[in-house]
C-alpha cells in the first residue's frame, strides 16, 4: 500500500512539473494564430492535391486546422470551405 501511494505521489509530481513548465509559455497572438491557420490551409490543399497517399498527414493537418479555426471563432462549415477551396 505504501509503494502504491509513493508511486501515485511521484506521478503527481511529474505531472505537476510538466504542466508548471508549460504554463510559462506565452500565448499566441491573434495574428500568429491566423498566420498558422493560413499555412495549415495551404499545406492541407497541397497534400490533398498530391497523387501519393498521405492520409495520416492530411488528418493531422486537418485536425490542427479545425482547432485553429475554432480559436479564431470560425464555424465548422467555414473551416471546411476554406480548407477545400
């Protein structure tokens, strides 16, 4: 029982250290988010038009695109339109 409690405390310490370190990072500005969104749109279109199969990369880029779009306050349909056209 003591070993379990010790392991739990150690895990909590590791997790709190990780999140504390990340908390020091500066938030992105609206312009940075918008620029990243535009880059993701461009990359997604490039992968979409590529003849080779890059399904995993397309899914990852599209997921990032969706999150950035939501942060910018865009609807799902607007994000899909901008990504595909």
